[in-house]
């Protein structure tokens, strides 16, 4: 009887309000503790992607220099941007992708690097020592680079068939309901532009309308929009062709063998991304940040990282130390012919991003 | 004995002050800031200018977004109706169980509720996918039926085709019902538990059958409980984000997914705030309707 009375007394509105207050209180406490951790002495706060570091890298750095690295994780560039948007909560080193390097440098959220404190810059392969999205490499140094391509289940393909065109994802009913693509609006639209044979930057409006119509027509054949877990969908048997990043598929193939799963970058070319190390404005330990970035560009440290994460490395010295299966792995390092027709995606302003998002909303709602 | 707060104002103020302050500081003020954003404009990548413009609301009321609102309302409504149909018998069963069983049954309903929403949704994925438990069970039944048919001389059934239970709107509704069932059962149970049993006995004595008693006597008496259960299921289901994201297919987008994209990739906080507040105004209307039903029931009861 008393239990019933208690339930009767708490009204829905106050219960909802209390849930909301508790949620906000908990997230605020988390934010405060993050602030308290940074600053002063020998710590460096590192904001990184998940599973994007070697198993002993941070400990090795501490042994070499005495500086402790506190690593926190984020899942998408948008999360990184949203975290730093209202001011730096105490991070020293962050890892944005190429487009976000441009965006954050324009928004004055990252500071220029002092190259004299990063002598290991010379370890980088010549093609990575400059970048179209960061002329002169003033704000960033490359950490890894990655390509998008099609991963497929060999047993579901017709004999000797390789889906080497974006058509099989975006414009063909051949693999109906066995396709998964990334839910990133910009990536989808840019790859469709590549399929149509034009540059993925500065897409004209008429082409955007064509791309929207094409994706709306293709939508019944696409099973799911995945959020970077396409390789799990492929392995679980949900789909047969999936749009994914090279490193994820390299891991799948090394686990399951290449008899079952294949990877191809379509002949029309693809989007190249580069994850870069930057120092946000307001970093509490700028000297430590430079030292840590320099350490990550060291040949041996780079080798251990590449061994663990299996993504292509821009560090020529680290690549030289890697075993043959890595250096000659066609999944990890795309062929020169494909690289010749592939491009980096440029940041084209917030208005463009909003336009792409609205296109994606229309495609999803159609 | 209940005491009106007017009789002990100092004690009431002392106890009420900390939670009210907390609510004010961490709930009302941030919500007020977001409400101010709805009248703002983006200038530059990180700054918002408060210009008192209604452009964000105008854009949020475009047919594209109204359509998504409508679809979210339909999905949330379907979820609520299913929760009601499943939850009412469950609440009845718990309310009329022996006191010892009552505690255990309530615990059974609430236990999944204490598990993280993300983990429960992933568990549903493991159950519903093509290599999931539902398909395993059906495949086993299919193969046994096939074996049985060869035994009695008929042609065996063909290869088992797994059911596609995931990445479509059905999966989203299943997921939403699974997640929101405790929200429906608990207020219903509370209303049924404090219902006067003698009225039911009187109805049965006067010759009405059991089903008729439930329809004509129990349901109207439990109406406030039903109203609050419906409200507390409908509103979270309307704003559901995780379930359509993880379980849904290419056209399972709900309004919360659109709002999330405005705050993240599109970097358009005023517009995201306007969409969120349209959702909130809908919520206020629903709460007002529920309060109206409650007051009517109290006046009658």
C-alpha cells in the first residue's frame, strides 16, 4: 500500500525534470573534472580517435621524457568540433581530419606549429610535407591518411567479378538490400560526384540535384546507413557490399583472410582523408604538445602505431621499418593509378555543409 | 497525516531550496539559453548573434521537416498504442498478484530498465539480425519441419531464408516498444493498485462478465493512470534518437536524428534549437491535455 502511495505522489513532470537535472548535473561534473586534469608541469592532454594509437606509445613517451599523456577519445570530427567550439577545455594535442584542419584554422581554434620543435618532420614522405588543405603545413602535421572504398564478400559476387565502380553502391539494383553506405552526407555526395566523373570539390548545383535524385532512386536497394561499423555488418552477413575505410577492412582481412573478403577502390577515384595532429588555441602545455607530436613522428614510434592500427602511414621512416605484408598491402596503400584520380575533400564553408545536410535529410525522408 | 506546506514554511523552504536551485542553474537556465538560440543567426563558425529572427522557426515549419515530425508522431503513437496493449494486461496481472509475487514481478519489469539503453539496443541487434537468435530458432524449426516432412514422405522444404527483421521500420518499433514498456507498466500498475476493488466486486455481483467489468469499470477508473502512462511513453518515444539510428534502415529517420545532425555536422545550432523547441511545444501541449484528463477524472472520482 505504501509503495502505491509513493508512486502516486511523484508526478510525471517532476520526474521528468529530475531526470533532466540529473543528466545535466552528471555531464557538468564530467566537464569540470576534465578541466581540472590539464595544465601545469609534465602532463599532455591528448584528444584522439578510438583505437588510434600503439599499445605502448604513451608509456614509451613517458619513459623517454617523463611527461605523462592523458588520452581521451572522440568518435567523429563533429564531436571534436563541438567540444572545442565553446573554448578549449584543456586539450594540448588533437587529431582532426583534413577538412576540419581548414575549418578550425579559419575559426582560429588551432594555433600555428613551431616547426623548430618538430625535427622529425623530415621523416615524412615528401608528398605529405605540404597539403592543399593546410598550405605550408602551418597548423598540422599528418598522422595517418586513409581512403574510402568498397569492401565485398567474394562468395556473393558472380565469378571473377570485382565491383570496381561506385555504380554498384549508388546507381545499380544488382545487390539490392545487400548494400550499406556511410551515413556521412558530405562523403556520399562527393563520391557520387566522383562517380559522375567530376571533381568532388565545387560541385555545381545542377549536379547536386542529379545526385539527390540518384540516391533517392537507389535508396530502396540500400539496406542501412552505417556509422563506420560497416565492416561489422559485412562480417555478420547482413550485407555483401559496403562503403568503408581502408584500415577497417585491412583489419577484417588480416583476421578472416582474403579468401572471403575483398577490397577495391573504384576506378573513378575516391576521397582521400588525412588525420592530422594539431595544437588547439589555449593549450595549457604547448611545449609538451610539440614534444609529443615530435615523438609520434619518430620512426620507431610510428612503426609501432602502424603495426597496431593498420592504417597507411605518411611517415616514410616508419614505413621503411614495417614488414613486407604492410608495405605491399594493396588495401592499405592504394595503387598510384587510383591515387592519381583521387582527391582530398576541401572545406567549402558552413553554408555548404548545411546544404549537404539538408540534401541528406531529404534523401532520408523521401 | 499530510500537512500543508503553508503550516511549516521555513522547513519547506530549507528542503526545497537545493533541488530548486539545482534545477534553476542546470536545467532552466541552459534551456533558456537554447531558447534564445532559436531566435539567433550564425555569424562565423562559432558565434551566434541574437537578432530576434523567426527565420529558424519558418524553416522548421517547411513541408520537409513537418513531414519528419509527422512521421515521428506516427511512430511514437504506434509505439504507445502497442505498449498500452501489452502493458495493460501486465499491469493488471501485477496489481492482482499476491503481495510476495508483486515485488518480484515489479523487479522483473524494472530490471532491463536499469541497464544502459545502448547495451539493450545492441542486445536487440544480436537477437534480430540475420545471424541472430530469432533466425536461429526459426531455422531450427524449419529444418526439423523439413526433416519431419521427408519422414512422412512429402518433399522437404527448401533452403531457409533468414527473415530481415533489422534495418527497417519494424525493427525501430520493436526496439521502441521494448525500451518504453516499463514506462507504461509502472503508472498503469500504480493506478490499478489503488483502485477500489469493491467496485469490481459490485459489478461482478450485478451480473456483468469479467471482460465487461474490465471495459466498463476498470478502464475508466484507471483513466488517469492510462493518461500518464501514455504521456510518459509517447514523449520519450517522440524524441528517440538511438533506437532509429542503430536499428533503422534508410527511411527510418526520426526528428531527433535530424536535430542531432544540425548540432553536429551542419553546425547550425539556431536551427537545431528551433526544431528541438517545436518538439518541446508539442510536449507541453500533450502534458496540458493529460492534466486536463486528470482533473476531469478527479472531479468525477
